[in-house]
C-alpha cells in the first residue's frame, strides 16, 4: 500500500481472496488507511456475490 495518499492514484494493486469475508476485511483496511470507496473496485464471478457495504 502507498505510504502517501497522493501515491495511490499512480498505482494499481490487485488482491485475490478466497472468501467474501477476506475481501471485505481488505476493503476495510484500505478505507481505514484513507483510500476512498470511489477508488476501490471489486470484481466477482457473479453479480449476486457483490454486496455494497
């Protein structure tokens, strides 16, 4: 993760998670570090898998 919030706009980071809980935890950690939800994208196998927080 970028040390400076200005740096994250220049980087693309990908994570692959086995469970929805792991992905949700990672999203929460990004948000806790100041990354706005509008800058976080989620890709799932099935639209039904995606739930908004």
